[in-house]
C-alpha cells in the first residue's frame, strides 16, 4: 500500500496501525494521544477524516519529558 505524503515533505505519512506494527505506540493509544495533542497528526482524505502520522514527529513527541503537575 503506498504511503501518503504532504507536499513539500519527503517523509511518508503512516497510519496508526503501521506505528503499532513498528512497536512505537499501540494503535488506540496513537489516536488518543493525537486527540489530546500530545503527538502530532494530520487529517487526510477528501473529507479530512483519515488520521496519519510522521514517525519522526511521533518519536520526538514521545521523547519529550512530561509536563510537571502542580
């Protein structure tokens, strides 16, 4: 299956399932973290209902320290 790309970027967009298969983050967790704004995501498709991720951005976001809770 061909991977989607956003114009101007050479890194392909991946599905949550692909991130799960790569052992980066579970599929359901990817959607939850994206909804919470913890990891970056992109809406794709004619109705903007598909969600895709860039692996490097997800990994960078997961490496960031958690904010302190007061």
